C-alpha cells in the first residue's frame, strides 16, 4: 500500500471518528495532531482503535510513542511498518 493511500485513509479516519465535520483537505500530512488540530488523550485513544480496525493491525504498548502520533506522516510510517 502506498504512503499516499495510507495518509489519505488516516485523514479520512480522523474526520470520521475524531474531528467530525472537518474537511480532510484542511489537514496536511505535517499537521501536528495535538498542537494544531487539538486532539486530546481521549481522541488519541479513539484514533488508535480506528487505526487498528481500519488497517487490521495491532498497536503494541511500544508503538504508543508520542512522537509516532505527532503527525499524519509519522502515523503513516507506523501503519506501513505494521502492514
């Protein structure tokens, strides 16, 4: 699966489950999920569950590093590594 496809799926997941009503075009691949988009800990937990379901992966405790969840690009790298 290509990086762009993974990034697009993550953006779609964020606007569907976490930031309902936000246009995916407003989210860049370098947007800071916490600092710019305002995701809180509850939303991050929802995002983790959504990623596991969407990509049929399991995120281990070691994967739950703040840096990995900082941007769409970092999440895409994490997901691609799990696929």
